C-alpha cells in the first residue's frame, strides 16, 4: 500500500476533475476562440470553469485569468503590476515566500528596484504592522502568501489592503496553498490580485488562475492574441480549465467537513508521533495553521535519509516545496524562522489531502517511529554536521 502525504506538493485528482476531463475528451473539443459549433461548445465549457473557479474565492468570473499554474500567476502578478505602475520602484514581500515570488523579485532587485523582505517570527508569521509601516508613496506592490506551503502557517493580513489602497499600491496574495483548504474571499481580504493553483486542490498540474480585481491595471505577459480578455494571449488549456473548475466546485462544497476531518487526523498523527519520538519538533504555528500540514524536525537524522526510508516503506512525504526539492541548501523558510541549518536538514513535511484515510494515518503513526529508529541506528548525524 502506498500512502501519499505530499498534497501540498500536488494533490491527487478528485473524481469530479477526472469526470470533467473524460467528458470533454469523449465529446471532442474545439478552440474556445473559434466561432463554429465546436468552438462555441468549448467556450461554454471554459466559461463554466471560470465561474466555478471565481466562486471558490468570491470573485466575479471576468476577474479570473486562466494561466499555466501558480508560478506563472505569481510572475504575472509581479511583472504585470510593475509594468503598469509607472515610476514606482518599491516592492514589499516576506523572506518565506515561494520561489516563484522570490526569484523574480531578486531579478528586479538587480535592475534597481527596492525589494523589502519582512522576516517572520519563529512560527513563520509575518507582522502585518511591519508590512504596513513599509508601505509608502513609492510602493508599487505588496506580495505575500496567505498560507506558507512548507510549514502551513496562515498569515494575518489585516489592514494591509487598506494601506495599499490609500497609496494606490497593489496588493497581491499567493493563495495557492489556501484555495479549497480554508475559506478564502477576495472581498474580505481586500486584495487586488490572487494566485490559485489547480493541482493543490485535486485538478491536474499545468493550470492555474490569477484573480485581477475589476479595472485594476495590469500589463499582459504574453502577447499575440485576444484570449483572456486580451490579458493573456494563447489558446486556453480547456481540459485543464474544466478539471480546475470541477475540482474547485467540489472543494468549495466539501471544505467545511473536509477541513474538520483532515484537521482531526493531522492532530491525531502529531500527538501519536510526539508521544513516540522524544525531541520531535513541530515547525510553524499550532493555532494559526492550515489543517492538513505538519512540518516536523526529527532529532538525530537527516531528513533526506528519512524521506528515502519512508518511501521504501510506502509512505510518500517531502522536505518542503516541490519546486525546491532538488536543492542542496536547507529550507529558506525554516532558516528564516530561526532554525539552524542542521535542524532544517532534519525536517520533513507531511501534508494530508481530500482522500487521506484514517487507516493510512494509523499506519503512518506506526511506520514513522519504526523507520526513525532504524535510520538513527544506521546513519546517525555526525558531530559537526550542522556546521557544514
């Protein structure tokens, strides 16, 4: 039996998404921009998906731009806002954002933009007051994640939208890890832009969305056609979009009960592992945490060794963001939270999903301590390992 606990890296497909894909494939589909019957049918499917995705976050359908995923949406938000903002050169973010935010900002910094990176506290929470204090007349953009994908911490964003609005700056929220897992409403949050990623909530990879509030200026990244209201050229990924829409609708309907069930299993797993493993540390906020995520530091072993050993036992976990999984360096999120390099290298992320079962959690609660004992005996961390 394989037990998949890497839903933050990419969740398994929901039945509703599979059914939507099969329906479009079986019927055949045209180009949504074509005016013949097949094209009109494809357009109806696309616009239904747009309405379903919009409903997930309380947006209007025309405010949803389909993209190739969260990375493109984040890049689009940053690039599009800055190119439309004129002479403003300040961007405010945090030091624990996803690489698809941090990397483009690093490039902008080399071009002379002022990038302010707010450090989090030891739980991975960024102070909204500190963000607000940095917002001024030269600010073009504030870009922050609603949920940190590595440790599951939910950010307090209160007051940021009011301040950005007061100086005509843009507020972008990366909600890739939040959409479908907790209530998300763009009007309550007051953001101008929001990133969503389909494969986090049970649709295929390769499709995402960027919410852009009505009339908010944004320059297109892709040119060459009138698609997505001239905001993103290129024939839309219809199969991906309909799957995204179906998964978004299913996640929205199931979210209250699903979050409660997953949260109970996550807490049960944490309590069992803490009782069985002396010195086990939970990274991130206990109170302000997405229900499905545990980031754990295992004493005396390398996280990579644990990951491989668990995989051999049929348990699939990760060491953090899938986009950084091949990196040699320890997690930038854990380092920013004040963990040592050795602690960061000894940490794993377990993330539950819509189809995680109670039996799987019971099995994992037995497997992990057993694997830890074996790895500790065969590959103890050498003295001084953390200094390298």
